């Protein structure tokens, strides 16, 4: 119960800082399901207080925490008692497979995105730590789910994972479009479908599969990752690059004069994917998706993740 213990520790610490033993006693007695966890947290904090001396009063903080505690209790109870995710709780972690650009790496480690933020929130709801399983490409992530090395993915509903995964309702979405270099006459997607035009695309990506079904005359030039695909256009080996709007917006800043078309040729409607046959997991994750959309949480995931070009999917399963 690591997440539960962390929440209870923070609440108990606030009550102790407020020097409000009577409030702490009332709160502690309201937590029969969590009593041992709370007692351990309080004992550790009391020992810390004795070492450090007098605690400054902060009664207002204590009052807020006390009012907040029923939600904490409800969340903790839901996390530890829902039978639909009991096997995840026993495993002690949620392994979410992400592929580029669903995550990034920087000097300080993992860079947040809307996918990372959503996965963190879902792991917190289950009550287990998040483990991001990093992959370079979608097929690698799909293979991870198939092998049982990942518990969950984010994908659009298409044939790539249909046989090995069950899909939630849509959670967020973003356009498919093209990026053209400076001076290119291509102003809309239809302009690229001409003999002699070379379209750089990631092999077996959803954005590529959608465009292949539409293009009749242009030629595709494939690479395995978005970075390699961008290099094809940058080095003059392709005339345009196809991908998601969010990916192309990032790459456009790396090539002077490059522009992302306002036009689009489809959309990536992301869903959370669990292993095939895990109907309880799917039901649980679907509740999370719909509640997160309705409450505004998904919009917060987008903003915190700093992922441009992403919008919240409509409520329900209409996409």
C-alpha cells in the first residue's frame, strides 16, 4: 500500500504541524481500514518532532486536512478493495509501455508528456507505483503487451493490437498532417499526392497507415522512428514528412522555414489498451477515462504534459 501510506503520512504530518492532537485523534479513529498504516506514519512523525523540538501552530492547515480526509479514506479504500484490479495491487506496480514520442528523455531523466501524466494518475488510482517501459516504436510496445511484460498501452483503435488488446473509450486525440520545408509549393495534403513527390513516414505508424490508404500517386520513404523520418526530409531525401501534428510542431522548430500544414488527413484517437480478455481491467480503466474527461482531469494532463496539438476526446465512445 505505498500510495496509501504516502497520502496518510502527509495528512498526519499536517495535523502534527498544527499541534492539533485532538484533531489527529478524531481523524485516526475514522480510519479503521487504514489504522496500522496511519499509526506507523504517526509514530515516525512524532519521533521526528521530538528530535526537532517545538512545532509551530498551523490550525487552518489542520482544518483543511481534516475536511479532506474523507476523500483520502474513500480513495484508499477504493484502491485496496476493488477486485477488478486486485491482481495489479498484488503485483505492486503498473507497467505502462510507451513509445516515442509518448515519452522523452532529458538531462534529469524522464520528461513528462500527456501520456506520462495520464499513466501516473491511473497508477495512483489503482494504488501502485508507475513503471514506464520505454520503447522506440509502436510495434515494440505492442510486442511488450503481447508478451505480458506490459500491463497497458496507449493506441488508436486499429488492427495492430486488436488481436492482443482490449480498448477503452477514447481519452484524447490529435490530428494527422504533413510538414513541408521552406519554399515548398505544398499547401494542403492533396498537393502532396502527385507523381514524384516523396513522403517521409514512420513505418507501421497509425499516421502512416491512414495516409497510405489515401495516397494514390506519391511515393513513401520509410524510417523506423520520428527522428529518422525527420532526417529524411531535412537531408533532402523526402519532400514532406507525415506524422501527428504534435510531433511535426516540435520538429518544425528544428528546420528553418519548415511549416506544418493547417490541413489534416485524419486523427489519432488515443485509447488505453489492456491485455485481451482482461474485462475487469478494461471496465476499471474505462471508468477512469470517463471520469477524467468529465472532471477536466484530462485537460490538466495535457497542460501539465506540455503536449501541443492534443485535445480532450468527447465523452463516451462516439469516435
